[in-house]
């Protein structure tokens, strides 16, 4: 038996797997295996021993208890010397203890998420790997293991619908479409230092990506006033997890939450809504004309560039509208509208020019008749 | 009052001259477009748009080529009806065979031509016609021999292009010469240049008018994953399409093959007297039944497409 183990050790250079073959599949796929991090790094013991007793002897941990996990991982992951060469941050442990998860763990709650709950045990993959639990595309599902568990979340008075809501929102939709810049859980809550964003912070969190929108929002009357009142910022109109695609309808629906229909402020909101809708209608009308011209077909390449310009101005008006300054919004909307109308006029002119070919027809037939008459006349003579 | 005959002595060969002029129109407009068309699936659509929009008179050449193709098919069908009606194949059996062959070439020319602009509606028309060819034995073998398979890809596209612009026109010219040689033996004389000029001018006028009033609409570039809500097939395909839908596959294939064969050998099996059709009673009854069947299946095919 010992000779057999010895031979296996020489051939495989992997002592534990001879007996613990059930983990071989998972372990050999992991990033640790690729980087030659052996079993003893986490489980202790002697890798090269050919005797089971000796193998389980030298500082052997076996299956770590939950409270030991962070300590075991941080042996390497908090060491700048080891992590530096991989380019991996070594402050995860410190960050973890600043998080809600870490705080609770410090209080003795072992149910909270630990390293292995998100990264896995033996099958830890690089987060750049599409199969990794911590890959951007899989992150909502990984967080959802606990945060969608109704019974677990009920204990902490947290909603268990957050992942479902996120999955219905525009951010998840964009992520599914392949836009890896679209935010997932970690982009708003952080990774190891995961904490929910509080009042006065939401606008900063959203503003990481929606930079211009935040700039204009901070200029608005809402920014200060809502903070004083203790209202959430962006989420009041756009929700937090179930973030819908921004639509002009929000001006009609959301403003009514605070302002009455007869109020002066609601009138401004209605005016902004009308401005957006009419501009969008003009753009749609122009696009229809362009499509019509394309079918004829009339050259429309220059129009395509112009209509994109009009759309960009309208798109820019979106963030600007967060300042609630009508004149500022108007300047963008009018630019967009005037370009659309200009393209419309030019398009109609080109269509008319094309249709003017019809005027040529009577002359053509007059010419044909004349020719035939001439031939008949010559014949007759 | 002057009679039409006096001013138009070529009345007897009016249709043949019309076909010749039409063929010439197609050849000229097609030749013109050859200079600008890029035979590739990706560039086909763009280069067609380029011809129509940016090339001088390209719009007229393209639309006249399209309308002319329909007219040429129509006139050729009329021609074969004329030969059958007057039983011109009595002493000249190969006149019939060559004319029918010419008609088949035109069908094929039409079929290969509608793929070239790479427009979505036209692309799906080709797909539908391909489905029909696939079910006809021998024809499907000939088709796959030349085109490889019943898919439309870059290789098939270039073969369509070569057949449309080189091989079939060449074969059609040969056949046309043979047909006209057959006519020559019947002492065609009095070649009136002015008469032909009149037909030419009127035909040009008609094609130009149609091109201006009813140009072809380029909806979008071909998309194999986007079938248009309705694919309008060429009218002459409709009866065959109707039969394809409602007949078992094998029976349909054999029926069409048999019909083609029967038309080919018609001069040898038609033993009636060399009189106009209205005086050949049995032929009249049979042809009326065939005509009505074609019309009815055509109408049903139109609503079923």
C-alpha cells in the first residue's frame, strides 16, 4: 500500500487527492491549482507523507469551521508580499470588517456571508472567468443565494425581492444584452466592504456612472431640500433596484407624488414633458421621412448624421432636465427640434424633386406622338 | 380612312419584333448596370442603390430593366400561345421547341435576376421559387449540379450573377437566332425600319412611364432571419405554387416534369389539322380546360401565398 502511495506521489505530485479524489475535479479547475497553491495552504497537514496519520498530523486543520475561514483566506490574501505579484488587492479582510457582513460577523453571527459563500471552496475561479460565481454576469445570482432567501432575510428585516427587482430593471437587461459596464450589485454596494447606500449617498453612487445627471441634479432645488427632508435622491423617481428605463412619462407620474396637479411646480413639469414629447415626435416624423426616402431610393446619408445630432441633443436634455431649469432644457430641446425640422424640410424637397420626374412624361409622349405622326405623314406622301 | 395594315405591314410579326426590341432593351440596360454592380451578398444591395441614386440615368436603367423583364416574359408567353393558336409548328416542329426553350431560359433569367439586388422581398421570392424547384425531379438535379445546394450564399450568388449576365443571355441569343432563322424560311421580307422605330419609341415611352410612376421600392437589405409579412411571387409562378402546397411532394414533382415534357413534344402528339385554334374543336376544349385550371389555381395561389 505504502509503495503504491509512494508511486502515486511521484507520478501525481499531489498527496491528498489520492484519498480525497472527490474534490479532484473541482480543485483542478480552480485558480489555486493553476497558481500551484496546494491543499496544505488551507487545510494544513503534510502533503508528502505516505502515511495517513502523518499526513493528518503536521498542523492539520481538516474541514475549517466557519469562524476560521476568514483567518485562513487572509493568511495569503492579506499578505502584500504574496498578493503583490498577482496584482490582487490585499485589503479585502480590512474592507470586509467594515461591511455589514463583517460587522455582523464580529458580533458573532456566523450566518453572514464569508469568503467561501461568494467565492466557493475548492472550485474558486478567477472573477474574469465566465463560470466564476464572482464574474460580473453571475454576481446577482451569487448575492441572490442569501438575499433572495425569504426566511433568512426576514430575520434581518431586509427585503428578499431585491435581486428579482434588479433582474427586472434596465441595468440587468443591459447586462444580459452583453454590456458589462452595466452595474451589478457590487457597483453600488461595494464588494468586500458591502454596505447599503444611505440617504445623501445615493446620488453619489448613481453619479459614478451618471456623472452629468448628478451634476445637474446637485444644481436643482431638489438636492438640498430632499436631504433636509430625509428623502432618498435618485430612487424617489427611478427606484433603487427595479430601475426602469428613463421615460418622459416620469414627468407626469412621479412629480404628482409630491406636487398637486394645480401647483406651479407641476405646471413646469408638464411643460418639460411637452417639450420632450414634441421633440421626440419631430425626430420620429423625420425618421419616417428618411425611411420613405430610402425606399424610393433617394440619397439620405447626410440626413442620418444630422438626425443622430438631433437625437444626441435630446439625449443631452435628459440629464439637463434634472436641474429643473426650464430655459436650460429648452435650449437643448430646441436645438434638437430645429435640426429635425430642417432635415424634414430638406427631405420633403428631395422627394418633390424626385417626383418632378413625372413632369417629364407629357413631353415624352408628345415627342413620341410627333415622331409617329411624322412617319405617317412621310408614308402618306 | 387608312388601314393599320398599310401603315404597319409587319403586323404579322409584330410580337416577334416586340420580343426582339424588348430583348435588346434588357441587354442594353443590363450591360449598363454590369459596370456598377458588385456581385457580392454584402455589396449587392449597396451597389444597386448606388446605380439608382448616384449613377446618371441609373434610376431609369434599373427600373426599365425590371419592367422590361416582366414584359419580355409576358410577350414570350403570348408568342408561344400564338404559335399554338395558329399551329405554326405544323411543318416546323422545332420552332415550338426552341420557343419553349427560350421561355424556360427567360424564366430562369428572371429567377436569377431577382436575387441580384439583394433586397429582402426579392430574396424571399427566390427562396420560395427554390422550394418549388427542390420538389421537381431532374430539375432539382440540374439546379444542384450548377449551384451546389439550395442555400443562398456567396458562391451561389456569384453563380446566379454569372448565369444571369453571361450564360443565359448568350444561350437566349443563340435560341433567338434559331427561332428567327425558322421564320426566315417562311419568306420574311419587307423589312421596314420606320415600323420598328415606331414600336421602339412607343415601347421606350411605356417603359419610361412605368419606371417613373411605379418604380421598384427598396424596403431593406436581405435578411435570412426576417421573412417579410407577405412574399408576393411572380404571377406566372402562382399556379405552380398552389399545386406545390396542395399536392403530395412526389406527385407534384412528377406532374410538373410531365407537363414540361408534354409541352416539349406537343408538335409530335398534336395530330389536328393546321387550322387556327377556334376551328380545332378538341384542341380548343383541352386548351380552354388548361387555361381555366391555370387561372383558378393562379387565383388561389395568389390568396394563399
